[in-house]
């Protein structure tokens, strides 16, 4: 029995030994195959295959008008990226030369940072670069000339080519690499490609190019040219200042960023969120595969309050009057320097049109602006300036409604009081009414309505004396003149209200003469056209203020809409706007009606300073003309609203060096024709009908 048990144990032991032997043999054979037979192949793959995590660019959000017409959208193009691979300086220089040769041959615009221009053996430094900083970074003596700097770079980068144009092409890439995020894990953006033939040629030459990746790339596209350009704004490559502020938020120094307008204010929302993908390269640096790790999230769409049709009409009306001025259509030739028009819904504060002249084409900045366009946009005419919110202008006689409502509300006058304008006011420096300066006599007896109709300076000098400067300033600010409005556009300027405080800040003392000037819209008084539109809206609303807005809604990529409070938070963070709290004033409706009746008489009664423009108009309009001295020339100003009995819109137009206010009233008339859908034949004014109309104050 014991012997039988020993036999069974031996059998089991031998069986286990055999299994262990066979398993060991299989393992040895596998190891031999992996290490000896296939080892070289695996080692080569491990040394040459590289997987890199890279970003996926999101689609930038659209900018649309209130009816869905698109101002700015995204077009899919190709983008060239360069990744760092294990190659020598010589190979990198060959790669750079091949890339630039193809790009320049195909007329592509690439990111250029090299501050040296070489033309027929002439070397010069380009403007706009901090050369001292650049020289220090590149270990170039600060006193080095452009040619010396060029040769130092050539030596530092081990460039053997003797052709200066080829050297310049190589340096374009090498300088961009030194400034950019060029590494094994970060791609350096070279350019956006417009021509598909460029891609085909680069792919054909891929064996000579190491680390080049061609990817689909969303690029900004502006569909309406110069229309609403100051509102929409433009995008361009991020500058050093913006990059330093935003690099911790994930921005790269080759990113495209909003620079002005809505593009700037809503950059954070328009941009979207980057995604991630894994890109594999072979030994030649060519892409062999991609895996998406995280999808990119598109940016939000910004819907404006602007009506694109009304915007077009507004811009055309402004340009038409400017051309008429230049051609002598108003009896003599003028030289307008710039202009602005704002159309505002008086009930909601929505901006229906905002024009600034001269304008620009945002498309000029896509892919990098040319030196010709940059020079064109950087002139004394300042076409990039949004005059509607960034320029401040003396309001001249359009300010007289401030003095009017203040005088009535403070009990300083009433409709029954008539003041006799003798021409020369007997106080301070004895200023003269404009009509006395021209004809040697005053307006005679006028009440407040007649004073507005005839723009009588004498009457408002007296109101200024009765009110005092700080009371006038108080009403001006309450009506919206001076403080920023909080519009959703970066760069809004604050106006200047004439007051004792303003004089004190300037180290001056307010005089009685200054008071008289301030009462008729002169002295320190200067406001943006947008502030003036808010002023007229507040006035026709009986003292109830509405906040100007140019954004109707913000729609996220998932279809949800941001609340008004969320939008304001984003805007205020960018613009730094803080609302100025003011004590509410109660206006008597009869006083408001008195002032508005004065404005109606300006356009609707014979002898009114804008009567010749609106005499055949189909609806009643309230308005006020102004001629504002601004340095060496005089601006033409007109403010208006319609319909008179139930106001819907307020319009402000200012033409620099336009001289007289009723000229600018033509702009307002044409806009109202479009807004109210009126079929009105163009009125050709008789320039000799009303003498006062020739010299509007």
C-alpha cells in the first residue's frame, strides 16, 4: 500500500516538472524572439516614434446684428505648425528655408518678428520693435548696426548660405522660434494658409521638412467690410503686453486676440475653449496619427442691438453729407476731419446704429496687416478711433436744453417770462448774441421756447447767471453728460462738465465769463456723441434715464443665453466701468413739454435753425443745432428725436469742421426716412431762404 502511494507521488512530480520545463522553454523562446530577432526593430521604433499632446483650436464665436445678419464669423483654413525634433542646426536651417521659399512663392503672409529688413544689400531696423531689448536677448552689442546684427545672427545660427535673401528667410523662422513656444510638446504657429496649392507643395516636400504639422485652423472672417467696423472691432496677433497679462490663462504668444470693439470686450467669451489631441510622428518628423483626447468648445455668439440696414444707411448718409461739404454743396467748400452718428432707442437704450468716420476694414488685420494698410490707418484722421465713444466734443448750443430744464425745474423762469435780447449781454466780458455779431441787433423779446428755436445766446446767458455753474453741472451729469455710459465697448472716454471742481482740477478759477460760456455749451464742456444721445433720451423720457447698450444677447455654444447680470459682469471687468449713483430728480411734465416744444420749433417752425431741412417732412421732429468751436475749426452738431409726440429714437451727429449744425441735420433726416419707412423725395434746400440758417449757433 505504501509502495503504491510512492509511485503516484513520483508520477505527479514528474508531470509538474515537465510542465515547468515546457513553460520555461516557451518563455526563453519568446524572450529570444523579442530581444534578438525583433529587438532591433523595437529599439528603432522606441527611438524614433514620438507622441505629443497638442491643442485643438476652438471656433471663435460669431458677431451678428439684431436680425441675424453676420458681421464676423469663422472660416476654416489651414495652419502651419512647427514642432521641435531631434535635428541639427543645419537641418533646421534647411527646413526654415524650404518653408519660407514655398510661402513667399505662393504669396502667403507668415508671422514675421525679425526686426531687420534687407533689400539689395541695404540693411535697416524696422520700426515698432524694442531693439535694445531684442539685442540683449540675442547677445548683440547695443550699438550694432542692422547689418552687424544680421551677420551676428547668421553666425549664431550656423547659417552657411551666402545668399542674403536665403539667410533672411532662415532668420525669419529662427527669430520666431526663439520668441515662441517651440518645444517637443508645444507647436510654434508659423502662419494661416490661404492657398491650397501651398499645402500640396509643402506635402510634396515633406521629406525636407522636419516637425511640420498641417492642421485645419479657424480664421476670422468679416463679411460686411467697413460697416460697423468700430463696433465689431478687429482681431490680430497678441502683443507682448496682452500676452504677459493672459499667458497664465492659457494664451500663447502666437494667438489671435480681439483688439478693439466687441472683439475686445468679449474676447473671453468669443474665444472658446481649447481641446487636446495626441499626435504621433515618425523618424522624419511627419505626422503618422492623431487621437482626440478632449473636444474643443466653440466660442459664444454675440448678438448686437445694431440693425445692419439702418447702420448701412447711417454710414452712407454721413458720407454723403461729408462729400457734399467737400464739393461745395452748401455754398462753400469745407474740409471735414471726422464725424460720428449715434442712433438710440429712447425707451430701451439700445443702439440701433453707431457710425464713426473715417472707418476701416477689419479684414485688413486678418493674417497680419500690411505695412501699407498700417500707414493708412495711422494718420492724423485716426480711422481706428471710435469717435462715438472715444472722442469728446463741445456740444455748443445743443447744450441749451440742459440750461432750459434746469431753469424751469429750479423755478428760475417759466413760459410766461420774456427776456429782451438787446444783442450785447451787460455782464462779465459783455458777450454778444450771435445775431448781433452778424446783423447788429438782437432777437428782441423771447420766452424759453423762442430762445431754443432761435438759439438765442442772450437768453441763456441770463439763465446761467440765475442758476450758477454748479447747478448747471448737476443737471448736465444727471441727464447723462460727463460720466461714462457703461456701453459694452472698451475704451470709452469720460466727458468733461464745466464746474468749479473741473476748474480747480486744472489749477484754475471759474469766472463769471466762464459761467456764461458754459450755459450755452462752451467753456470746459465736452462730451462723447454717445453721452449726448443718452442726454436727449433722458430728456424726452421726462428725466428717466436708460443705460445705453449695444449687445442684445450672448448665446453660448450649447445654446444657453447669458443673463443681463452675467453680461454686465464680463463687460465691467474688461472696461472697468463703475456706475455713478445720482440722486433722482423729479421733472414736471409741463416743463419737459416746454423744452421739447422748443426743440420742435427748431425743425418745424419757419425761422427755426433747422427748418429748411425738415420743412416738408412727414412726421414732426424735435431737434437742436450747434456750431462748436474746437481749436482752429468749428464742428457742426445736431441732436434730434422723433416722432415728436411719442419719441422712439434719438440721433446725434457731429461733423468735425462741419461749421454749422443744420448741415449735419441732413444726416439725421436721411436716417429717419429709413427708420420710419418713409418714401420721401430728397429735399434740395434753398440756401437763401432763412438768413439765420446760414449762421447756425
